[in-house]
């Protein structure tokens, strides 16, 4: 039984959780009924099971939480064992599978002013699995498993959609969770996504903008984009997530006062693709693109900040990329593609220190382009023959680069035991 708790009370609703029956119409009816409650705030709880959704859903509730049960993780190219509360989107559900649209209340709180025209989106998602339908080059509907030895070879997968799946992938690709752009008087206030799994999708989270975002302890796997923010994201906290088997982990148009830390990336083409960024940090992240990893890792870009940007700290990241990053001919996220492993453009006051970066690059590993008043120091950077650790191009001014040199080391003490 799906449980709904609102300010008007508690109710239970029967939905098929075997995955055999489409529950989209019943869910839409349920969300519409919640929206009609005056002054509503709601929690919707899904018991473990598979909830098949064949048509897109639109939720117009100003404050809502969707809660799953049991463990949310599922590896659709591995164990192939269901568990937790799984929202499985059918082949024709999309491109926006679940849209959280703007809504409001009849009166303001605490002033009591009425009528009140302001509208918002406040969404919390917890312990849910969002699963698309064949958004990658493996026909996941056939239940391929690397543990069963099925072909194709799982160390050679590409995570762009299969040929013929879409005529226009950007226009048609499945996005699990969407927050649209607001109009005048509409502002997305807070997004909280925790302990969720996103898999076999074009985009996991597709967000126009959000004042505050907490995206923590999630798994984004076997898809094209994990997270995309198209507009401002003040106080965006992306932490302790796992990104595996992706083309691009996250695209953030304008994070400000934000922290992207302690995330793990495995066989990912691009980790951080960022536009304008201010007063923010990227720290404690780990990338492992080993030589036998998937095709996505054949082109690498740990971090590309296009700018303008200022007051950034990028410290304490551990990066292993056992490839030479070059342009790959078949990809969805075409730019930047190759030749930009770690690149900062038009940055003021950038601190890039104490990172460990092991690569097989035959080109520059870290590039500053038209940056000013920045420090690149005390990093352990390796590369292949022909490459180099750090370079600056364009109109750079007052930058400081300090390379680690063994001859500058103090002598070690004698070991005492």
C-alpha cells in the first residue's frame, strides 16, 4: 500500500508493485488529489516493488517528499536483482518522466496575507530507484549480465544511446526527474535527493535552477548524464555520491557558494563540466578510469570550468586516468571532448593545490586559460611522454606555479624502532 501523509491526514492506496501493470494514471490521480488539499505539504511512501510508469507524470505540490523503502541500489548490467522501491519508466515515457512543477498556497505564512500568488518547488526524494528504458547502447530490457558472461563485452560498453533509439536524443532522451524553469513569481527553493539510484537514463536529474540543493549518497550508473543544472544553483552541495558508467557525471551552469566534495567516479568520460562558478570548492573527489575500463573513459575530462569564475578552491582530489584523452568520434556530450582534462578559463583567484593526478596523457594535464591571481602548487602530477603537468594560455596575469621537486625536499629522519 502506498501511504500518503498530508496536513489533512493519512491515507493508503493500492498500486501494483509487480512491474506488470502501468500505474502512471493512478499515480497522476493521486498527485492531483494531493494538490487540491489547501496549504498542502505531503509525504508519499512507496513500499518495495517495481512501479511501471508508461506515461509522464506532473506533480504540482509546493512541498512534497517521495520516500522509498529497502535498499535503493540496482545494477542492471550486473546482478540484475530487484530490490527497494523502483520507478521503472516505459519506452514511451518521456522525455520528462516526472516533472515537479510550480505550485503555491492560498495564503502566506506567517503573515497570513491572502490571496498569495507566489509559487515554488520544494522536493525531497529519498531511497528510490529511477530506471529508464534502453537509454544506452546495451539492450537492458533483455537482462544482460556480466556475471552470466553475456555479450557484448562489458568492459567495452559505450553509454550513449543505441543506434535508432532516438531521432533527436536531446529532445527525446529520458530524464528521470525534471524541475522546469520558473516564470515571474515562481522560484525553486530547495531540492533534496538522498540515497537514490538512477540508471539506464539519458539524464538523472535535469534542473532548470534551484536556490539550495542537497544531492548526497546517491548512485548514478549506466547512463549519459547524471546531473544537469541549466541555470543558477546557489548553495549546491553534491557530496558522497557514486558515478559509474557515465558519459558526463554533472553539468552545472552556474554553481555559487557551492561545494562538490567526496564523490567517487569510475569509468566516467567527464566528471565536472561547469560554466560560471563563484565562491565554491571542489575537494576530496576520487576518479578511477583504469586501462581496461569502458569506452566512455577513453576520453577524459576531470574538470572543465568555462568561467567567468572567481574564488575557487580545488584541493585534495585523487585522480587516476590510465588513458590518453583524445577526441572520440561517437559521443553525445560532444564539447568539450578531449584536449581538456583539467581546464580553467577566465578564472580569478583560483587555488589548485594538493591533488594527486596520475594520467597517461600526451598533452597538458592542467591548463589555465586567461586566468589571474591564481596558485597551482604542491600537486603530484604524472603524464606520458610528450605531455606536461601545467600550462597557461591566453591572457594570464599574476599566476603562481610551484612544481614539486625532489631536490627541494628536506632529508628524511632515520627510522627508529
